[in-house]
C-alpha cells in the first residue's frame, strides 16, 4: 500500500513538472513571436517609408528586442512608427 502511494506521488509530481515546462515553452514562444512581429513590421515598411528605412538600417544586422526597437524609434522621434509597433 505504501509503495502504491509513493508511485502515485511520483507520477503526480512528474505531471505537474511537465505542465510547468509546457507553460514555460508557451511563454517563450509568445515572447519570440512578439519580437519578430515588430521587426517584421519595420522590415515591411522599410521599402515604403523613410522612418521605417532608417530604423531598419539600424536593426537589420542586430538582435534587438521589441523594447530596444521602441527606444530607437523614440530616440529618433518616429512617433507614428512607435505607435504602430506598440
């Protein structure tokens, strides 16, 4: 009886751990997709607008986060572009 209880506890702990890992993976995917969305938006408008072209020239070779991209837009005074990626 004690052995079966220990097995149940171990299985329950493994399941909880697996659920936690799955949640972490979902959050990581969401964060990476958010970063690529701001980057891809700027890349798409870089051929159409000057502000997009300037920012794209600054970030195309780097690995900036969305917050860093927003800071660049704010620093350059591109408020319309900042509003689009926020």
